C-alpha cells in the first residue's frame, strides 16, 4: 500500500517522540501490505475499525494514540487524516468526515 501524507506521521512523532517507534512500525507494515478488504487489514492490525466513508481507525502503541486513515483498496493507497492521543480522538464529532 502507498501512504499519502506520510509527512504527517513524521511531523507527529517529531512533536511526540513517545509515538515514534510505534508509528514507524505501523508505516512499515502498511507499506508492505497488499490489502483488498477489512479482513486483510485485520490480519495485519487486529484492532482496526471501520467508521464509515472509507475511514478506518488504528490503535497505535497499545491505544495510546489513534490514527485515522482513508483506505482505497482499488488504488492501493492509505491517506492519513488524523493522528492524536486517545483523548484527542474522543473529541472528534464526526470521524467519518474529517
């Protein structure tokens, strides 16, 4: 899969160094993945959730952080929409439209 806005990941872990290893691990797994469905994603990340409008939520570093991405299986890309703490994620009103 190709990650769109990968710079967002780097910017986040530079500001929050405690997330760096987990976000780099997530990125590497996504780049190596060949997903065609949510079931495939769950083989890589068993806690990923579909929240609507092609948006998926990933728990990062034991759920300390959340990453929201749009996943387009047909064109094999993952667009980063949000990275934040669990508390910041909880404040999002309409996750499927961020």
